[in-house]
C-alpha cells in the first residue's frame, strides 16, 4: 500500500535520484474535471470543486496552487480558458509585458474588464527591463494596457544577471511604487543556471516578496537549490514553481516505457510531485488548450497526494531521463564552446518548438537573441556535450536547433 503521509524536505532530498519501490500511479478516477464545453460568460455552478490554496510567504495572501500562465494565445476580448480556470478557483493569472508579442496584458485586461472581476483576481505581470527607470516605464505601460490601477505582484522578468538586485535605487523604487498603490508586492522570475544564487540573494533582501523559478521533480536532490529554497522559506519569500515539466527536448518514448497504467498522465504526476513540496506555494502552468486546463484542474482538485512509492518512482524516472533534458546550467557547458552562443536559452526555445508546439514563438525568441548567438552553423559543441553533468547530447540538440530555429 502506498504511504500517504506528507513528505519532508529530507524525504525529497533522499528521493531525488533513488531507485525505490515499484511504480504505483494507480488509483481512483479523477475526482473532478472541467466541463467539456467552454463557458460563454462568467458565473455558473457554485458547487464546482475549487483548486486548493496556500499562503504566499510573507505576503500573507492566499493563492491557488495552480496558476494560469499567460504565455499563450489569448482571445483579445474574452478568453474562455481564463473563464473556466476562474470558475474552478484558479484566479491567479501570470502575465508579462512581452507575452503574446506584447498583447498579453491588454488581452487579460479585456477579459477581467468584461467579467468585472478585478477585485477577485490576482494579476502578476513582469518587466523585461531590469533597471529601476526602465522597469517603472514598463509598469506604467502595462497598467495602461491592462486598464487597471495596480498589479498584485510585479516581477523583474527572467533575471540572469544578478547585478540589478544590487542596485540601491531598485528597493527605493519598489517602496515608492508600493506606497503609490501601483503594485502590492514585488519579486523576480528566473530559470537559468544560477537559480540557487538568485534565490539566496532574494532571501537576503527584505524588499523581495516572491520569486518564480524553474523547479521540477528532477531537482529534489540538488543540495544547493534546496539550501537556497530553505533560506527563502525562512525569510518569508514566497516560492512559485515554473517549468515544472522539465526543459525536455523529447522524452515521450522514455515516459511510455517507464509508465504503467495508472491514475495520472506524465504532466499531472509531475505537478503533484511539485505540490508535494510544501515550500512551494503554487505552480504556474502553460495551459494553451482546454484539455491541458482540464487535466491540471483535475490533478489540483483531487485530494489524493503522491506517497513515498510514487515519489521514489518519479526519482527513478528522473534518473532514467536526465540525458534527455536541459536543466539550464549552461554556466557549465557554455564556457567550453569557442563561440558567443547561448546554449540554455537555445535549448529552452527548442523545447517550446518540440514539446509545447509553439514553433513561431520559438523562432521569434531565437531571433531576438544577439546576432552572434544565432550563428550555430559550424560551431563545435562536442566539448559542451562532454561537460554536461547529466549526459545531455548538447551537440545533437544544437544541431537540431540550427535546422528548426535558425533555418
């Protein structure tokens, strides 16, 4: 029988890459599913199961454990996917100034305005400008696009260089924007190889309320990351997971060979694994179809929790598939290449192309890299493959990136 008790940090660390008990993802059918037909307006049943909620660090705010990612195509006036998520209690939308080719904030704002739910929904948006003046300009533009006076959370978007966090003007600007009522809380998002360093910096800066970072079941055994997460938790910094499905280029065959008939599919199981870590307040999910929305709501509202056997089996799966997924630690492999390329970003965009099916977005993001970083043809990536601690064939994936992204 699967053990159902809650798992401690020590348990998660031990299970990171263990070869434990036999797989057991079996169980009862989903406790809840979203309606098959999308709603045409807001409202509806009051008896629908609601996505559970957790407190987001020192903000003291209760947010759903499943957050709606805004990096998808949204209806310009009233997106039914957002409406359906809202009906099941997923009333937190993660937006950004650059999502949807710059249309995300306006489209989300149109939905919220049409539904008349601004006071009942949490909106996070982000700035791709990290200097205080640039960030404040982006904020003003976002508020105007959105048609609101404030954002619940505002992030610096995709922080890699830590130096903006040391700018003495940034906390002053954040404090003033809070006082002016333009933002309630502030933080940043990150998903490159220095996530643990950035989390440690967040824990040491009391003006940072939350961090959204790359985190998935394959990282339970990462001591540096776990230490940084512990530091944030102690400091009250709210933690939100993203990229929970791993930045895999392709591991469908490995999953099919590894998975037995059971309760959840791969995407649902790994979300449950992230939620098993109580340091994580929520996971933001890329739900560009009603099917994905339905599956994620089912996983979130089902009260069944992964037990020790399931977690150990996911650890085995992580170990078996490490060589198929880029963990973004290009500070290890990138220096071995005699060219100004960006391996982590390129493989992330390749994942968008192959796994998310977002071909045009992947190509656009790749074209936005510095021109020198787009020149992959003729670059020898064999040393990068040798340097990867997880055995990822970097050379093969970069060769594919040259064909599908740069071609």
